[in-house]
C-alpha cells in the first residue's frame, strides 16, 4: 500500500518536474562578466553627463526631428517608438524600464530585453551574440550595444578579408 | 544524390582495402623517410627522432623529452622560443561546434584569425577554414558554391555563407586511410596529426569528404615574427614540408579551457563551441532549440560540427 502510494505520488510529480526543467531560464550573467560598453561617440564634446543640460530643461515627449541638438540621432528602430521608450525623462543620465525602474547605461541590455525577450534568452544561454574567455569557466559577454547601435540597430555590412588565392594564380 | 554518395563510399572502401595491403610496405618506407623532412637536425636528434615512439604510446616523461628536443630544433630554425604543450584530453569532455548560418556574413575574419593562431603557411597559402558562398535556395549545391567571392561589402543580398573546416568526425574516414597511424581521434573527439609521423602520402586527404586537410607542398612560409609561440604538439606547432595539417579545434587553447580563435574572432557571434556532454553548454542549446544539420552526414562520418539556423524569423521577436 505504502509503496503504491509513493509510486503514485512520484508518477504525479514527474510531469511537474519536466515542466519545471522546461521553464527554467538561464541566469542573468554577473555584471562583472559583461563587456564594457563603448564610450559615447561625443563624450569628449561635453555630452556627458546628460543632466548638465537636461536637468533644467522641459521634457519634450513629441515625436519630431531634433534640430537644436542630437541631430545625428535618427531612429531607425521600432517604427512609432520614441526616445522615452528607453531613455529616462526625469533623469537623463539613466535609462528606464516600462515598469518605471531606472537602469544605468551600463545595463542597457535590460532595456532591450523588454521587447526582444526571445533573443535575450538566447543571449543569456550564450547563443545570440558572443562570449569570449573560457568555454568551461569565466566568460565575457558582449552586450547588445557592442554589436547593435540602439538608434539604428541593424548590423552594418563590412569589408570582407581577401579571398583565398586561386590555384591558377599560384606561380 | 544518394546514389552518388553510396558509390563514393564503396569507392572509398575499395581504396581502404587496397591501402591495408600497402600498409606494411609503406610503414617500412615511412620509418626511413621520417627524419628526412628535417635535414637540419643534428645526428643525435636525427637518431632520437628516428626511434621516436608513437605519441599515444609515450609516457608523460617521454613526451616531455620529445617536446624539449623539438623546442630546441624550432629555436635553432626560427631563432625564437616556441613552447610546445602536451596537455591531454580532459575527462568527460567531447568537443562540439555549432555554426549559425542565419548569422554568418561571410567576412572571413575567422579564416585569418585561424591562420594567425595556428601558424598556417602564408606563402604558399594554407587556410584551414574555407568560406563557401551560396545563392539563396542553392544550399549545398556544391557545384555552385563560390569560394573566391570578393565583393566590397558583406553580406551581399541574395546570398548566404557557409564556413567549412575539419568536421571532427566521430567516425573519421581520414584516420582509417592513414598507413602510418600518424592521424587519429583523441578521447575528447579531436582528430589530430603527428607531423613527425606523417609521411605525406595524402591518403587522408583523398578520404576526407570535406576537403578539410591541407598539404605542405613546400616549406611552410611564415615569418618568425608571425609565429604564435604558444603551441601544442598535436596542434599549431610549426609544420614541415611534406606533411598534412588540419583544424584541431585550437587544441592548444581548448585543452586549457579557452574558446577557439575563430569563436572569439567572429564579429557576428555565429560560432559556438563547447562540451557536447554538458547539457548547459551553448552547443547543446543550439542542438536542442535550433534546426541543426551536419555536412554529408549520410556518409556515416558523424561530424561533431553542427550547422544550424532559426526555425522562423517571426519567433525571434516574440516576447
């Protein structure tokens, strides 16, 4: 009787354990293991910190072409989206999640994760993007913005390395 | 397609049979030919390399002795200290590789990273990785594969790219073809060549269905300054004229836990490497979540090199 009960309980628990394993996600890598983001292109031209101008400026939510500043920022990403899908209107030195939580620029991947959940999961698993270091130990993760510029994220085409020498070209 | 491949197998088996007959004779010839490819060796070195045991039969002390002798030889030849590792396979590890065809842009960054890491001859040119270009819809139409594409920019619309290197078969045809046992599969699955045993008969090259083995027709042309001095006996140590070489999954790196040079160089992150026996490894993730295939798997070679692509573009944006 007791054995049967145990067997029955185990039998009932089995699918649950499978469901648990299937739903298990890869953990977020330790921020120390994430590659540093590149410096802002115009950091040396007084663009950082952003708050030096923005702390006293009214926030403009209107979707428009910027003319007075940041003329080079033209969104080629998520049609219909706007700066404040990612940037924080109340503290321009940070980014913001849909939940309202602020995120530092060093963790912009958390912003991307909101809309690209599937890719983000694959990134954590080591499939999307790239990791360098040890296959059996410490790795450094490239973060999204190491490969995708957030305002125009399509991976840019590059010049290929030279083709191999054709046998006919060998003297 | 199928018929053709079956014929190929038959042909190969025929050849192998003929080879086994030749084996004895060639093995005899091999021992006398062996040291000739290093004419600059001193008499003592000559003598020692003449009687060098098969690498797999050596004790660690014997391996160290051989490696020491070779390091001295290399130093004389290249005027540069070259360190030769003998790290054995790690227990519980079977290396596997995944390549994401929906990401690869055909830039050949991996090709040159490999050449530098693994001391391939620059002139004459030897490249362990070959990148093939196919038109969309022409996947694995080998007659139409283009190796010499040279556009200003990649990727080119309407094409995709497939890098091919040693597929590290679980059932390799090449090792069986070798009359001197100079090439074999290691316990971690890497197919290696002992350049001091290879007699340059190139049977293995004929047996390999992937064109992944390369022959040193001449003295390898590489400037001492360009030599990567961190090497492995079974990997990227400098080669000799008249020996066969191939990708070893960067044995000098991966046996120390590091990723291969091509994985780290790929700008789009299309290359994945890890332990097939570890369910958490990224190669296993690819195998379980992607559409994967292996090159010419119907030949029974069972490559440990997996190509994969996404199930459907739509899925990528979900969530």
